[in-house]
C-alpha cells in the first residue's frame, strides 16, 4: 500500500435524521361520522452507523467525504399507519477503528469484528399520533406529537492496526527488511531514518501452513510518548498487537540501554503495553562471531532474546517458530 494512500486519522461530521411527526387525523367515513382519532405515529429518523469491514485497511475513503446525513422519518398517516423510518447511513471502516469525542477525547466506541455495527448518531424518535391521546373525557384529540430532532456533530476516527506481532525499534534498525524477508510484503527500504512513515502489514507463514500477521511500525525515537517524531501516531498502532518484537542492532553501543529506552517510551505512553508478550531480537547478527554473540547473550541474559540476520537468513525460521509458540501459549 502506498504511503500516501494510508490514512489512519480523520474527522467527520455526522447528522442523523429527524423523526417524522405523528398524525392528528380523525376517522371520517360514510355511516361513521364520528369515528374518533386514527392518526399513526411518525417514523424514526435515520441513524448514522459504523460497520467494521475486514477488507479495508485504511480510512482514506473518508478523507474527501467528511459529511454524512441520514434521512428524515416520514409522518404518520390515517388508519393508524406508521410513517416509514428515515434511511440509515452506513459507513464502512477497517477493523481497529476507534471513535472519539473531539471535545473531550473520550472513546465512544471501537470496532474490532467484521460486520460489527455501532450507531454513531441516533435518529430522532417519531412523534405519536393522536390516537395515543384519546381519553374517556377527551374523545377526539386534534393534536399529535412532532418528531424529535436528530443529533449532529463532529467525530474523530482513529485506526489502530490489528496485528498479532508488532515490530518495535529505532529508525533504520531493520524492521522493514525483516518484514520483507518473512512475508510477501514489500515495504520501502532505504538507509536513512523514517523510511517507513506508515505501518506495513505482512502475513507470515509458519510450519504446517499456520500464519500470523506482523506489523512494521514506523521507528520510535526518544520522546516519542510526547509526540516527538510523530511518536503518538506510531505508538497507538502498537496497542492492538498481541505480541511485541523488540529489535536492537548487533552494532549497538549498549544493547541493554537501547532496549530499556524502548521499554521506557512504551511505558510512558501506556503502562499496559508492558503487559504484552515480548521478545528481543538482536538483528544484523551476520556481523558477529560466536564470541561476540556469547558476550551479548551474557549481557542480555535477563531478557528472552534471539540473534537473527535478515540478510543471510540466519535464525529466521527459528524466530518464526518462537513467535508462533509465544502467540499460542
């Protein structure tokens, strides 16, 4: 997916339909000169509905169409006939979409299942016809309720990528290269920071035709939890991952420190992220000999880790097996 086609944040305006007015009709037929009230209820106004769609991966379709208005409910008719409901507006969104109130930032709903529906704006209720107001002392009420107005307002939609494994590391550490090796994804790869500006997804096949989804999250830098380097946009995608794969390069000056700094950024953004399963990968290990590997292993003995090289394929199958084992604990 081209980066310019990936949209994970939009603000849309929604207006539900007004309810239809109730009818104040009085029954008048031949031989029944005083038939009494028979006005029907008005129809409900149309809802604005969000629907999860597993075939969508971006909110780009909402980038240029930001206004949605549902239909009005029809008024009630004679013979107690109820007016038709207003036409609903259904907006398809990718799984992992979160809806927020732009004023308070409160999460209103989220969609994680294919076909799951959430009413974003409820249509106004239809008014009651005059038949509801008939009493023993007031046999012919000549009034009915008006329909309730619909509701309208702005809503923020954020997409949080749904993936089994999220790659976490500093820019240019080799996350995109690893994704391109273990899956059919073709992310942009170059030797400069922030080559990846949007998340990339790849389906990784394991032994026995099992598979899981891996997400290449754009690189995190120190201060990302404060928004530095577009960190807040990047970090929210990690919230949906079942497991986090931390990547530290073999040529790092201090492997423990770099790993600790990554954990610190996640903790400051959301402490719950540290409750996720995680595995440390020492990447670019083709530049290491056995003695250096033993030295680094001794340094990182407190953390489950594995040495890999995306260039030579060293331990790539072992990494996939390990990930599958962790995901299925």
